[in-house]
C-alpha cells in the first residue's frame, strides 16, 4: 500500500481546547485511516511551519484523499498537506520510464 506524509497545523482555538483538556490524538488519527482500510505508522508534533506530522499507509489515493477531506472538514486545522511517498523501487521505475519521454523545453524548437 502507498505511504503518505501529512503536515498540519491546528487553529489557535484548537490549541486552546487541547491546553484545557490535553488529548492524545494518535487514537483519533488511527481510527480515521483504519476506516478506509489503512494504517497509521507515526504521529509527531514539531516546531516550525507545521505543528505535526503523520505517516500513513492507505490502499490508494482516493482513500487517503477521503481521509484528508474528512479531517480538514472538521475545522480544527488551519492547514493540512499530504505528500505521496515513493519507494526507491518506484522511483527507479519512474526514472526508467522518464528516459522514454522526449521532453521539449518551452521556446525550444529542437
């Protein structure tokens, strides 16, 4: 199954709720991805541009998109970004396939 990295940030109101009533959100994240047949591999909080990161496994892009939409629609986050992760083998396969594509840069008549 494909792996996905999500980066997200909570709204100030969500942080205020978590300060008042601290909650381990890993259980909720696990429930969301398992609802589409996936698995949560990790959940981390961080400093910087994003408040937290998750590593998920999902059956396909549609399943992960559904999970992302459901979480985003809840209103607790100010941002939610998903990156599809490729294995080394998939990247090698893409490199081989890319070599068969005849790309022409813009403005190049060659």
